[in-house]
C-alpha cells in the first residue's frame, strides 16, 4: 500500500467545534499495516514565552556579564548564554521539561560533538529550572548581585522622578 505522507496536526480542544474537527480527521485517516499512523492525546505543552526569554537577557545574563569575573576578565552575555546552555540544558528529552524530540548534542561532519540544544526547546517548567541554575551559579560562584524592580536597578523598570 502506498500513501501520501501524513502531515502532523495539532488541535487544541477548547470547544466542541475542535472535537468535531477531530472526528472528521479520524474518520478519514489512512489505515496502513506497514506504516501505521500514530495518534497521541496529551496535555498542551507550555513552551517558554518570549517574555521569559526577554527577562533572561535583561536580567541575569546582563548582570552576570557586567559583574561576573573569571580569571581576571568579564564575558559577554552571549558567551555566558552559550556556557550556561552547555552546563544547564538537560542532556536528554524529559517529559514536562523539554519539547518532544529535543536533542542537546549533535555530531559535526568532522565527528565533533556540537551543541544544538536551545532554550527555545524548553517548556515553561524546564525554562524555570534552567534560570534557577543560572541565578544560583551567578550568585554562588561569581558573587553577582542581581538587579530587581524594587531597587530600581532592573533595566525594564522606569523610576518615577
């Protein structure tokens, strides 16, 4: 039996209208004993938000790049971001922590292990765990004092005159 490739579809069940769409799709799915389709129902995965990402860059990465000294020098937020991904991204996919299909490492054509994992592959809980490790390293290992909204040093906060 030869059939066209079935494109993955995600439907969020928020009303009976979406349930009806699911019924129509199920009624028309190809049945193929050699290459069966997989049907999976799960809770919606909450991926890390753009606001969480912006907070990471304007908060701990900025503070660490400004205050974190290693071997007599500071490093850019980009350098710290890369290093933290190496140290703190999960090694393997974890349910509730990473998106399905997550990989941290790949192999280059020269046989070298390269980092391909990204914070965009983290779900909300995974990103929170990641940031906790960044804060802990910054405070514990580097002595960084993180800016806050309350002290007016947070970049996104505008103090009233």
